[in-house]
């Protein structure tokens, strides 16, 4: 289960970077985001407080699947639009 993790560092060069990941984790006391890649490698984004993130519907689908697996039951989405 993978999804695209898009982020942008705030500042002069506002370029967006996309990374295909299997998960991510924010480490608050170190102010960094750790990205878990499908090949087993890691990518660390330092000074995470200076970044913004964009997570799409692929992230929602992966999160829903993980929650259903953990709960052992179907979890309906309440989609409003």
C-alpha cells in the first residue's frame, strides 16, 4: 500500500517534491518528518515546521485499509462534496 507524499518547503524557492511512500511519521522533538519508502529506505525532512504537506485521496484509501485491518471490520467513509 503506497501513496504519494507531496511537500513544499516555505521560502524563496517554493518547489513541490513528491515521494512515493508506504508511511510517514513526524518526530516532534526533532522537528523532522520521516518518510518510509517502498524499497525499505527512509528519507528524513529536517526543519519540518518550515514545510507544508499535500496528501491526496490515495492517502485516505491507504489509511482506511489500515484502519479496517486493525479493527477487523469495514469502516465507511462519510464523503461530502
